[in-house]
C-alpha cells in the first residue's frame, strides 16, 4: 500500500535527520549492553536486532554484550539449584557456573545471534573464553551486616572482574562484515570460568577500544532527577554532583560508575537508554531527541 503524502514526508524527515549522524559515526565502534525487557519481549528483541543490522549496514561497528540473569535464575529453579545473592551478586559455585555457561554462552547468546542473522546481519557469538577475549580474576566482595563491627570478605565463587581484554579478536571482527555478540564470561589464568557483570564487561571493552559510544539498555527511561524527570545531557562533573547530593543512589550507582569510567577513559559518550522503547538504540543514535541520558566529558 503506497504512503500518503504526509506519511511520506515524515519518512523523508526522519531519513534527513539521521543523515548527519550516520556520516558522523560511520567507521566508529559502538559498544552496546543488551539486557532487561529488550531481551524478553519478542517485539523489542526483533527491533533491537534490526537496529544492530542497520548500524552495520551504514558503516558503524556495533559490539553487543548481553546479560541473562532472569534466564539463569529460571533454569536454576527448574534444576532445583538454590539461587543466593550477596550485595546483589549471584553466589556462583561450580554447579551454578555450569548453568551460567550453558545459559549465557549457549541459549541466550545463540538466540541473539539468530535474531541478528535472521534480520540480514552476520553475527558471531563469543564468550570471553574464546580467543582469550576476557581474562578475569575472582571478585572480592566486602560485606557488612548491621551487627558486625567491620566488613568481611565474602567468597561468592566464580564471580569475576575484568583484568584484560584481547582487542585483536574484536578489531578483526570490526574490520569485517561480522557483528560480535559477547556473553560476559571470563577465563582466569588457571583456566577457571568466571561470571562477570555485563555492564562492567561492556564498559571495559568500550574503554580498551576507545569506542565512540557505550550504550547501556535499561528498564527505566534514563537517569532521573529528584522530580522523576529524565536528565538528557550531562557532563561527568554534573554526574559527580548528582551522586554527591544523593540524586543518583542505590542500584543505579554501579551502572553510572561504569558509564563514568568509560567516558573518563576516552570513550566519547555513554548513554543510559530505555530498552522498553521499540528501536531505542536507533532513536538514541540517529535523532536529535534520543530516548535516555547522555553523559560526556565535555560541557554540554
């Protein structure tokens, strides 16, 4: 069915608005952490996959890092393996780590790869163990309960932090027609597997590649002020002030810390965007308004 004149004009306006952004970001690397509702809603899953394919088609190099906490929890429950958490992090013994690798490196990763490929892309699924992409070490967790005089170190098993990233693998893929889709599993120097927070992996990869953008998909509209309104453009200094006055607190602190670290390490900008919005990634990159919070190291 042909477009009417008004619809055609709207399409032309959108394409015209996107052109300078396409020109600016062509040849640049964008690191995207994919999680939340965007990973579970079928319409959002397909819109995300199309966004990634379109980016690659116009010359941008997207690198996707995905989470999978709910999927891990679901399979653990079905296997009658108890899920325990310390400071919001899953205690990961050997049996749990086996499930983590099965879900992240298998089920979830291959689902994303399949979606991108079915929309015309050429995705390749990886974990941090492939090509020694992510070298990890055990994460030391400090825990203090109200009745304790001082903090203690809690061993939460195979939970890690990034020590180094092998950029050779990613640069090879970025210079090809392939799209890397990475599960956040690292390998220790002794060969042990480690489950790593996907935000932290995305942040570290964006830092070592000096990416143009780090994009973190969330289940909220972006960073909110005390009135509940989205803060659309912030410098790192403004973010520091918002942390100090308590506007940014609780569960948002680690995500903001990841974004700040990336921008302070040479990433041009970090974005915290609403993954509940269809085509959120394209809207943030290719339109003037965007759908989330932009953080840069420059005064806006």
